[in-house]
């Protein structure tokens, strides 16, 4: 999805391959943390963390 967004000009990324690895790693880690609840994590907070990564790494094009 990120690759398509860059290809269609929706946003840009200096390191798209690195972004996808970091996104997957964060998503996996948050899923495990959510499942184990150690430390406690709710779905809203997990989504907020993922969205922050997206906003930080993918720049919207004007």
C-alpha cells in the first residue's frame, strides 16, 4: 500500500523499504504487547503509535 501511494504521488518516502520493515516490526511488537498486556496497551494507543510512524516517515505531497 505504501509503495502504491508513493507511485501514485500521494506521498513520498526517502527510504520506503526501511519504512515497511519498521512498520511491520512496530505492528508486530504492538500486537504482542496488546495480547500479553505487559505493559497494558489498548487498541486506540496502538493505532496512535502506528499513525505517528506513518506521519513521521511518509511525507504528504502538496
